[in-house]
């Protein structure tokens, strides 16, 4: 998997584009609640790249979101969602490298 392919889900989250892997209750047509989790229990874990690739993408994302405006709600939600995805993907790569399952 190329770096571009691996970053596509995070880019969609950061750009707010449809097609992200984790649909919110709003996307599913359900009523919005005061609380919508970043990651639901029924979501599939990310398909990780190599540990080295994941580390690079995590560093790139950290550099990108470091300048997000903490007073802008949308920017913070996108940042949290992107970091959540990237961290789960990094952990999945580490687990895969060690031969560990979920």
C-alpha cells in the first residue's frame, strides 16, 4: 500500500469529505445525539501499512494538525478524528508486526 493510499481515509476526515470509513450517526441517517464517538465498537480496524510507514504518516499528520486553531470547533473535531484514525492504524501495524491480534 502506498503512502498516498494509506493517508486517504485521514485526508477525507480532515477535509470533511464523504466516504470516510467510520460513519457518524448523522451519516447513517440516525438522529444526532449530544455524543457521537470518534470510533464505534462495530468499526473495522484500519488496514495498516508497515510500522515505518505508519510512523512517518503519524509524524506528518502531527506536523499538519499542530497549527489547527484550538478555538475552532470544526478544526478540533477533524484533528481529533484524524489523530484517532492514525493512532489506531499505528497500533494495528505494531500488533501486526508482533503477530498479535485484536
